[in-house]
C-alpha cells in the first residue's frame, strides 16, 4: 500500500482513478488544480504523485518544476498530448514515468507499482531505527539516544534530527529542511533552521566550532555524519 496523490482536473476521470487505485489497496487523495496539488504534495508527502499535464491554473510541466525544487517524490505524468517534446521535457525535468491518455487504470496501477519498486518506497517506511555512529533514532517511538543517553528533544528538534539522519552523509539545504520539517516550501526563514540547529547542537553536546555530528557547510546547508572513530 502506498499513499498516492492524483492531480487531475477532469471531473470524470478523477473519481474513476481514485476508486480504482483505492480498490487496489492504496490510500489516495486527489486535487483538481496545480496549486492545490503542490500544496498537498508538500503537506501530505505522498509516496507517489500522478500529475495531469493539462491543468486549469498552472501548466503541469510548471507544476513539475516547482515541485522538483522542493521534493523528490516520484511523479508519473499523465498527458493527452501525445507529443514527444512535452514528454521528453517532463522526463528531463524529473518525471519518473508517464502515461498517455486515454490510459487504462490497469496500466497506471502497473506503472505506479514499477516506479515504487524502483525507488524502494513500497510501504513499511515507518517502523525502523536509524543509526549514525553512536546516535540511534527510533522513528516510530520518536526517541533519540546518544551514547545510550536519551535526548530530550522538542518535536521539531526530533523531526530535524530524523530528517538529517535519513540523509546522513549528504549536505541538506536549509530550503529542503524548511520544506520537509516545517512544511514551508515557499516561505519561512532560514533563521528558523539555524536556531533549531543550534539547540540541537547543544543537546548533542557539541558546538558549531567543534562539530561532532552536525557539520555546517557554509552557503549550502548542513550534513549529519558520524564523527571519526564513532
Ligand atoms: Ca486535464
């Protein structure tokens, strides 16, 4: 089962697709405009998005590029335009696959399954522990331990730590953190991130000048990684 988001303005197609995918065991939400779809993608964080290209407010190709600025959610584009340049642009712009209308729900469902398998999101993401050096994060219990000491974290500090730990070793931008942790894809202040990072540092017993786990990369973002020898 996956959480799917369908962005489709056609009032005949939308309920059919929602029902057919729900019957196949997916949790499905649908939106009828590009902007509503973008907001839902950020808020809901679906496992996959099916994006119609012909939308009333914002063109689907633009929705895709706005989405890609803030999210790596897998996207299947659905288009009535059987024109190669548009499809090529979408695939180059970050779409994972496409269906050409009129498509059958069987075909769409098969493509959804294939994309989810490829990106490794086929369910079961919630129940796990993330370990980085001597830092252990129990995701379902929302608890973190360092050297077997439980950390006393606020909900936001926990979310921030978890997100960085999920991307351990990568430099994560503050914009991504605002989007993923604060759900502020197009607003918010990077200062918010800085303040929470400094609180988190204190709780991890380190400082920006002498980092152990949290490494600021100037002008880019922050990276969580295990200290040498941990
Ligand atoms: Ca349409």
